C-alpha cells in the first residue's frame, strides 16, 4: 500500500469514528432528556397522590352533607395557596347508607390523579 493511500485510509476511518461518536452522543442526550421529563412527571404524580390521600383522610374525618363539592389549591410544596398550581376537588353524594365520592387532583387543565371514596354512614349495631 502506498503512503498516500495509508494516510487517506486513516483520515476516512477517523472521520467515521467521529461520526459514530457524535451519533452516540445525540442518542444519549435524547435518552437523558426523556428521562428528565419523565422524572418531572413522576414528581407531579407523587405530589398529586399525596394531596389526594390527605383530602381523603379529611373527608373521612368530617361529617359530610348528603352531597357537595370542595376545592382547594396547593402550591408545589403542598401548602395551601389560593394561587397554587394544584387544584384538589372533592365531590360526594349520598347513596343509601353510603356516601360515595372522589378526589381529583388537577395541575392546570390536566387531571393528574383520581381517588374514589366511599364511607358507611350508619352506626353498626351490636
């Protein structure tokens, strides 16, 4: 093989190696970007589940009317805030001896989580 062909082969192989390396970097950047977005969504879902559980606990502790609806807004740190980004809506209705309802957590227009509720209202006799 001539010296010129050897140098040309080296440059071609180096160029291909750089192209492959750049493609791998682009693929990894895409994967890590997707992972970050999914992590943020998982954080919102975790907050929504916690807010729904807290609202359900409050619902089970209070005496409820036959039907109704309550809404409360929360900030990202899960403290009550009238301008918060999370909206927790509790709806309920009487259904015989049961009160059935649901807790729905919204972020903007998106429904993040819905938790069904049911509570028996009559005293259990001996």
